[in-house]
């Protein structure tokens, strides 16, 4: 296999692994919380599963389904998602504070996943893969890139939705305590969403 193609395929295989683990994470969490929030979480889960399946099908198009070793940073992220899933699995009753912490971590994760695809698009890898695939079928490079752009945009939408869910939970909590407005610390998401005491995903580099 061409070395550049192999390296590009390796990156995508890692992405597929991460998406598959993210599916398991969201699926696990969805069973721990009530509707309507669980419905959004199930949707996120199947978005990740869809992405994993698309990438896997793409690799099969190149006959690149053999074992490919992941880069260390992506392998680390995959392991961290697995660890986080185990943490959630062990929680029998998720209280308000724990749920907020979990959602903070999911925001961090969605940020990282969005950057994983952005970084991929900023390398020559998509061109290498598109050119290789064009040896077998007609490939529009812009459409090829759009697949991964959509993945990144999807992660950004997930992030925005999770923030909205946090706002809703905070509003409910405030109402229970007879507060008219949400607690001040939740009015500027960027000042608090990256801080969690539950678990921290490594910053992607």
C-alpha cells in the first residue's frame, strides 16, 4: 500500500474507532436519564454510529480494512471515551450536579471531535484518498471533502444542543428554588463549560 494512502487510512480508522466508542457512550447515558433529554442523547449516539459506518464503508472501498495502528493521540482519546463510558455505567442514579458535570465533558468531547475532522481536512490526506478512489470510480473531490465537513459541523451542533440542555436543567433547578433567573455562572457558557471535576478528555493536538 502507498505510504501516504496508508497513513490517511490509518487516521480515518482511528476516527471510526472513536465514533464507535462515542456511540456506546451516548447510548449508555441515554439509558440513565429521562425524556426529553434522553431522546437528544440517543440522536447523538446514532449520529456517531452513522459516521463510524460511513468511514468503515469508505475504507472498504479502498480495500483498507486490514489492521491499522492508530496514532497515539487518537488512540488515547478512544481510551478516554471508553473510560468515561465505564464511569457512567457505574452511576446508578445521576443527580443534577453529576448530570451537569457529564454534560460539560460531552461538550469538551464534541469540541475535540470537531477538531479531529477539521485537522484531517487541513492535510493532504483527503486528496490522496480521493485520487486513489478515482482510479476505480468517478470522484468529486469537493463532495468527498463535504462528508468530513458535515461530520465536523454535526459535532458543533451537538455542542450547541448540549449547552441548551444545560440551560434547561439550570432553569428547572432555579424554578425549584424559586429563582427568577438562572444562576449567574451559567449565563456565560465559555467561562465554565470546559471545567469539570468528573473527568477530563485530553486536549487534541
